[in-house]
């Protein structure tokens, strides 16, 4: 390998890791994908075996484990009840205010079954979409699992999203039932969720029932005939602790998750019971190396794919213990995370570069106050990790003994795609190599493989069981967004730029399309621009990403005002608030620059590349298509 700094795993890590060998297994998995995945599928129980591992007849609508009957809940909960795992801790939760709740697998099943019976009594049927807009409390997870148990489809909307974003998603999914809470705690303050739901539901023909969990106890508006308190429903006879798990086809939808793209409104990616079960359990076991005895913490919101796949499903499928924390990492002090790791004996921590940079800023003395030697593995996800943050994570948090598992994947992929295994030599900032069964390439715009260390388009050249099956009710969008670009090769196009070095290590550079990653959150420039243009004073707008020390990227915008409007600091703030109200606080622009003209191609497309180059004082490159 080249001379740059390489971090080798210790003998202890090598001895303990579930997967001991990569090259041969990888080769086998690429040459015999169906055999490889059939082997992994055997780790799960099936009500009825599948007839075919992969059906590609309707590609790119791939169908996995066709003919198989299952329900992810059978493997995540039910089968554990037949063994001593029943008495094991499934789930530990700590509230920001210090409340702690602990559930065994038996207790988890009870809570999920009660919730499932309540949903049924509210008319939720197989195939219905239930929207969940909740703080990070146990009921958020119970709601997801309960929905899946009865064969309905969950659509979790991140609680940081605005009422407009929530309303749009509820309507798109035609949710009859919405589950929320009165509020949640964040930095000691109440986040008022129920009022957001109330506003989101104005002018909504679909939603008939809102179930509200009491968390904060503050006054909220309840609309009679529509709104029910969860604790009231729980005390009714219908809320029995016995509820059968619905038998599903492997290809039936399990959940929708909305995510931003380069054009148009967010799309609902659909994941299925069978393929997703196999993929999340396999990656949880092999990549994050989760063993039944682990206490695993994904420090992310369950409302994102990271939370779905590894707080909830992957970890429970293994029969390990998963941990959830409600609030801010620095509340009341910046030692909060380390305190909880010590208190609960967390063995694996999985989080984002943004969170690491944020904690790094407070200095290592906050970490050193606590004995966090229970940690044996650290993971990161969401954006490229800068080597400085990598080294801090490795040295200060991991005490130089924990491998850093830098996992590249997406909402669309369901689970890890390019990632080290614990046994890999590591290079800080590289997501290393493709996971088993994943064939990657870095290609130019014509699809030719680029040279080592040259930047190109990342592509995935073969299907995998964790892949979304489609975009909710929009067949064409699945094709157009991911498969059109390299149609003649049949490759999946994730929208990232990458390079591969001389050792075959993949380095993700970042998004190559009009998607911006702010603190790991995914936002579309089109959405930000249309939010700006929806303000009465804005004629035209452009949004770009510029590097930011803490957030990775920050949103910078350019605005052309309408004639009667003048530039004032007030207006600037008003526009920033306007975007935050439309999308959520995460989308609030860092800056607004008022301009008279925007660089456009002759066909009228904004050349964001030119704006970016100017802002960074770089060469603007080829501008032959520029209008003027
Ligand atoms: C985009 C997907 C997968 C869960 C969280 C994000 C970026 C993700 C990495 C990584 C560099 C990464 C990519 C990708 N990304 N992980 N380890 N290194 N970039 O899911 O919101 O669907 O975003 O996140 O740009 O395309 P998502």
C-alpha cells in the first residue's frame, strides 16, 4: 500500500471480528450473487421459503426473494420470544431530562402489540400508510414496529421538518392515521410537535385520526372526533397485548421514506420486507459487527434511513440491545454522550462527521472525564469525514483501539454499500471497499472507467437486496432519477463523485448533482430555490453549497428581487426565515446575496457551478454555454 497513514487493526479486533476474510468472499459474492444472498437469507426465518432470490425481468424494478412469505417483525421480535433472548434487553432509552426506560424483547413485543391493536382499531389496514412525526421517544419506535407488524407501511417524517414539509408528505402518502406527540425536549426546551401537525393537517382530505403521545405535558389543541391521546387508547380493552403478525410477501412494502433529489419535490423511496430484512441484518452483522451481546448506539434520528436500518431493524434482527437518546449532545453539558456511554456500557457507537466535529469543538477533557473503554468499534455515515475529525474520533473517543467504520450509503440503498469491515487497514477519509455483492465503478460521463485517483461518477453495477424497490406511486421517477444516466449499461447512479486509489480504496468526494448535504442532512437546491421564490419579493433565486467547518456544507443563496422591493437587513432575515418555515430550520440559508442577474446557460438553466467557483475564488472553467 502507498505510504500515507494507514491504521491497521489490532490482533484483538482481528480475533473478535465476525468476518475474517474479504477478498475471496467478495469475489464469490460478485460471481455468485444469488448464492451469496441465499446464504445470508438463511439466517432469518421465513413463513414460506422464496422461489427465486432475484427476479430482474422488470429491471430496474428488481424483486428479491420472490414468492417468500415473511414479516420483518417476525425476525426482529417474534422469533426472539422463543429463545432466551426474550429476557434480554432489546431497547434502552434515555430522555434529555434524564428519564430512563428499559425494555426486554418480551416487553418490546408487548408495547408493539398494544400499539398495533390500537392502529387496527383506528381502521389501519394492510397496505395503508401511517405517518409518524415524533420526538425520539420509545413510542416512536413502537409506532414504526407496530405499523409493520400489521402489514401497514410507515412513513416517518423527521421532527425537524416544517408543517409545510410534513403536510406535503402526509398528502402524498394519503395517510389516514398520523402519530405524533405533544412535543419533545431539545436543549431543555419544548419542541411543539402537535401544533405543527395541526397546521399541517389544515386542508387535508385524507387524515381521519391523529394519535398523540404525551411526552412534555404542555397544553395542546386536540380536535374532537379526530385526535386521541395514546394513553387513553391504551387503557381501552381493544389495546390487548396479543396481536398476530401479518404474513407478508417478501416484496410487499415495509416503509416509505421521503428524501430530496436534484429536481422537484422529495420522493418517497419504498423498501420491502424481504430484501431489506436480509440486507440490514447482514450489514449489521458483518460491517458494524453487531453481536447479540452488544449494546449498540446509532446516534442519529430514527426518522432517517440510518435510524430505520440500524437503530431499529438491523440491531433487533440480530437480537442485540439498541440505545436511543432523545436530546441534544451538549445538554446540560458537552459530556452527555460520554456519560451515557459509560452509564450503559455502550460497545459500538455509530454517528455522523458533523456530530463528531461538534463534540470535538468542546475539547477532549469532556471525553476524558468518563470511562468509555466499553467501546470496541466506531462508525460514521452521512458525508465524507475529514481526516482531522477521523483522527480525533480514533484517538480520543476510540483510544486507538476501535476501528473507524466509514460507511457510504443512501436512503435508496437501504444499508451500507462501500465500507470497511473491522479487519481492514484504514485510511482516514476513505470509505475503503465495496461490501459483498456490491459491484462499484468510477466512470466518466460516457461510462468509461477513469484512471486511479481520477475523479468520476460513482456507479453501482449490480443489484443488491437492500435497494429500494421503487419511488412511491411514480414508476418513471425511479427510472429517471437513478437509471437514465447510464441506461445502456443498466447501472445505478447515486449522484456522488468519487475516486479510487491505487490500492482499490474508494474516496467519496461528495454530491455531484444539485443536492446539498448540510450537517449530513440532504436538501435539494431546487427545493430551497422554490421556497425563496414563493416569497412575494423574490423574482429568481439560486442556491449553492460552500464548505463549512462544522456543518460540512452551508447553503448560500443568490436572489434577484422584484422591482418594488429594496434590499434591507430585515428583508434578508425575513427571506432566511421564509426558507426555514417552508422546509425546516436545517434549510435556513447561511447567506443571501442580492444580485441583478444570475449566470445561466442559453437554455435558461442556472449555472450553480459558476456561482460556486466565484464564491471560492476559483477558475470558473468552461463557460462557453453561458448566456452572457
Ligand atoms: C448521501 C446519501 C446513508 C445514511 C445517511 C445519509 C452522502 C453518506 C457517506 C460517507 C461520504 C456519504 C453521499 C450520499 N454520504 N455516507 N460515509 N462518506 N459521503 O443518507 O440522506 O440518503 O444521503 O450521503 O453523498 O449520496 P442520505
